[in-house]
C-alpha cells in the first residue's frame, strides 16, 4: 500500500490523512483538487468547520547520510519517508573552493586584502555540512505541519550521546553500563564495522562482539577494543592475540588495527547536530519527546521489522505494537538550489565558461520534476525525474534509475516545481505487519 494522502480544506487547515482510494474518489467527483505532488496532498473545495482529528505523532530518526521520517496515528504508521542529506557534497565543494583560493594567494594574484584573522564564531555554530542536515530536517518538519495535524514529535537520541554530556570519555566501562547498554554497543559496532565480519567479511549473519586484544590477556571492554565477528571466526580466534591469529594475513591485520582506532565519522556528525536539532524542534511549539538508539533497535527487533531508516523512525520511543500501513516510503534527496558562481573555474582557478543570467528555458527550470514521454531512441518510454535545462532546448534528466539524455523540451511536462529536492518512491517489498 502507498502512503496515505494528505488533505487540507479550502482554508488550508490540515485534516486527517486519508487512503489513496478515498482521495481518488474525491478528485474524480470534483470535490477536491491536487495541491501538491511531493508529498502528495489534495485540497478540498469547501471548509471543514469542526474536523474530527486523531492525534498524529511525527517520529524522526536523524542520520548522518539519511534521516527517517514517519507519521504514526495511534499504533499505525500511515506515512514514511527517507531524507538523504548532501553534507558530504557541501564539504567537498568547500574544500575545492578553499584549494582554489589558496592556490591563487600563493601566486600573489590576490585581488583584495585578506580578512582579519581574529574572527569568532557564535555559540552553537555548526559547520555548513552539518548545518544543512539540521535545516533539511526542519524544512520537512515544517512542511508536514502544514499538511498534517501533528500533535507531537519524537526524536531519537542515542545513549552514548547523552552519556557524553556527563563524561567526554564514552568508550569506557561507565558508558556500557545502563539501560539497554547491549543494544547501544552493538548498534555502534554494526555501523563502525559496516555490518560484516571484520575477519572474513561475511554479511547477513548473526554477529558476535569480539575483543581484538583478548580479555583473558588484559584486554578492556572499551569500544576501541571491540569488533564484530561471525561465530566461526570468533571460535577460530579464541583467546589468541590478533597478531598471532592474522599472522598470515598482514593486510587484514593492518586494516582492522587502523579501523579500530578511527572514530565513527557518521556518528560524530549525528552527535554534533542532534542537540541543535532538538532545540530547533522545541521552537515549533509542539511537545518533543526523545528516545535512545538502543530502544529503537530493541523495538525493531521485537516487532521483527527489517532494517530501514524509515522503519527505525517508526520504532523511536516506547512502542507497544505497530502496524505498518505503507510499504512505499517517499525517497527525498537534498539537491540544493544551485550556486551563485557566474563562471566555472578550471583546476588552476581561472574562469572557463561564464553562465547566462537566464534561469528558465522553454518554460522549464533546473531542478523541476517532470514527466518525459520519449517516442524513440535509447531511452524511449516514460520517465520521471529532475531536470537540468539548457539554452538549446535539449535537456538532461536524473531519475531514480540513473541519467536520461537527451530529453527535448517538447516531450516534457512539469509535475513539481523546483524546491531543492529530488523525489522517488521505494520499490521495497511489503514489510511484515
């Protein structure tokens, strides 16, 4: 079943979401019109004076790369989405700009005086790549509030982040002792080691927490001394030291020792933004509750749900039972609004091609979601994707399945104006209910 359809009345008052079949009947009978494609919302042609609304909770599972969003009404998950961030792209763009500017300064071709070096950052400052994650989530929280009568928000706050506020050293014994501690440690290790055995690389098996330096020989329970191993590798290693066990595999030994010392980059990004996001969510005026990452995994395992970001979001907080009424979450990818560069520099920092100031060609702009029906050629058929326009009228399209080019403007029909995001629907099989 697809996501429920959002409904607003003619005064733009949000009402309870309805089933797709009900929305189809309202549209065919002329009592409603399509208001928005992504997320799909309809607007009634009359005022609902005294609507009967059931409480709806918006649940959020913040992630470094992907954030899960779910609307839960009672014990039913009626709408889900996965929001993919572009923090790494922002970081790469800033590093590229910094390299070009540094190269230009070294050539003594500076066209302006350098800025003063004692600049200070305000309290709560976040790097642009991190700030974009917070703003993406807030954008969709505010957007959903406009279309759904949300009565509360639930956000995941993992245990090790809460412990870090009291003690910066979260990898010691104190971190591991607490409610749902086993789930917190295992989830951390699953992310750090890529959900596969550190020794043989096997996936999709039950893993065991393994001490790199054996505990019987003085090894600690610190996170930096733990890894994941399948049952066979764990038994084969026993209480031997890792150097002895991997004496004939120096490459694997070197990789494990290096990875054990490295911090978890994605977890660090989430840790840096989680509290900023919580404070921003409280500014919406809705009651905000939090749940630990261990509780989320505990609920998901207990309910026998597959691993997915949007299903993790549905399991945030205290969940007694849950019925998943949708199997096609909306996939949202942050793409931004372009940039302000008037020319594209080469690797030496010199401008190569100046851009035109005109943004629209043949009635289309870059970033629009369009439906293109191509009559012939390699990509003959119907395609839906995000458009990149050109002055020649021969465009390019990005779909969920890849790039489609060329796409001529006469075959395109706009279905959603550019709002900085690209949309698609998941083709996953129906989850267990």
